C-alpha cells in the first residue's frame, strides 16, 4: 500500500523544522473489533481523530479498521497538547459508546507515542505489526460472541472435569520476578503464577469477547482466582516464593480458607497482589484482607500503579509491603519525576517493583531508578538459568 510506504519513508526522514521534533502516535484498537458496537466505535473514532488532525497540521493514516497512525512534527509542548486531547477524545468515546470497556482497558496502551529522535526503530516495528495484522482485522468474520455467565459456568465445568493437575498444566503460567542487585545483577527471587487468559480464549472460550461486559469479566476473574487457589500446589515447589494476583473478595472465599489450611495457616512463602483500582473501590475489605495475610506471614503488593497514582496516593498508609509500577515505553521521564516519592516509600520499607519490563529501555530505567524488583519479558531474556532463592536466605530488595 502506497500510503504505508509513504508512512515508513516519513518515519525515516521526517520534515523537521527548527525547534520541532517528529513523533508517531500509534493506535492499536483490535480490542474493539470483535463485535458490531466496537466496529461502530472504531469508525466514529477514526473519523473524529482525522478531523481533529486536519485542523492541527497532522497526518492521520488508517492502516486497518482497528489500527491507525498519527504523524506529528512540532514543538514538544504542542505535541503534548495534541496527544492529551486525542486521549481525551478516546476516553469520552469509550465512555459514551462502549461503557462496559471504560476503566477496563489502559488508554496508554491503546495510544502509544514514539519520539523518532530515539524510538524510530520501535515506531517501524509498530507499523509493521499493524500492517501484518491488517488482513485479519479487516475480515469481519472475526466477530465474537459476548461474554456471558454461561461462559463462566463452562470454565468451572472444565475445571471439575479436568481436575486440578490437568487444568494447571493447560492453563496456569508463571513468570519470574528478579531482585535488582547492582553488584550481582539480576537474580530470580519470586515466581508469579497466573491463569492465562489467552489460553482460556484459545481452548475454552473460543470466539468470545472477554471484556465486552465489565461485570461479567470481573466475575470471571474471581472464578479463575478460586480455581488458581485450588491448583497452585500442583505447580509450585514447597520451597518456592510465589506471587498471586487476585481480587480482594477472593481472600474471603472458601477456596482461600482451604488454601490457608493446606499451607498450615502460614502464608510466609506467598505474596498477594491487589490491583490499585480494586483497593480504592473496596478499601475496608482490603484492610481486612491485608491484616489477615500479614498476620499469617504473607506479604501484600499494590499492583497496576502508574507514576500519576504514585504522586497522588499515600501508599504508606495502605501498609503494603510492595508497590508494583507498570512500565511502558517512553515512561522514563515520568518515573524520574517521582524519585522523591520512591525514596519516601523505600524509607518506610516498601519494596518498589517495576513490572511489564518488556524492552531494554524498561530494564535500564528500572536499574537507574533503583527499583528493587523487576519483572517482564526483557527480564525473562536476561535470566539465562533461573534458580529459586531458598526461603531461609535474607530477602531485602531495598538494601
């Protein structure tokens, strides 16, 4: 396609004027291409963004139904204003046209900004991924069923039929969390276990739009929490430190109570991650869950934090053991601004973790800002031969 070739040429040789910089804002909106309402949203958003771009001297390129790119060449302050306005448009349109998606999907992942002064190769890769997926996305036969309560019942039935061991083998995945020691490098210190949503989609809920109904999706995650609590002993070693990301309400389930009893009422090998949004929405319940887990020797992490949330929330009052920040490309300047807040958290004994470290920039940022723990695909690549740290070995990522 000539338009895409022109885009690639622009990325290689942007028309930069004095005092200006070139950027690419990439929209990856495949999440919304799975049902009729989503397709209506995609067309409306593309039309609205294209009209906005024309009035700002930007070029808007539609690569497929769900993928598009905005090219901008201007002063950084002006570019920042354009990006903020487009993200506001995106949020408004999601809230009005697809309210079940609002608050479920990270807008910063839907719209990624690439500064061509340092991110030219990554911008090329993003465009190439969009180009490769364009044929599939444009095929409306990819329309999906909406997530319903009967789909949750199907997952529960499959678990009963397969049993804990077989279900865990098919659907439970893990990822290492590494301690960031400037003297010894990266060392695996903990393993996060989770039920893979992609595996559930591939084998059990084929052709189902998992996030169409926010309430039903949340109920599905609670169901998967309870299955994971039953299955975890099938995949973890007795001496292995584990991290489990679960809903707060799952702590009060019969499955958690059974999990406690099997662990002889000692949760010392376990770290439990709770999403920041879940904590804010259910603070009283969080406090009770935190006290229960910590009284049994377990630890608590606040998950899904952004730099803005670090600045706003007083995490020391939550009395968590760990604060887990999500990395994404280009986030380094925002994290640098929060160094005073990071230092305050360290002084209160809170371990700082940087998650979703999927690129070398994230690893370098995590090291530069002295995050105690790092997790992500780039960390997986760095850990050549992970070995567990015995429980009796001292663990102090803030040291």
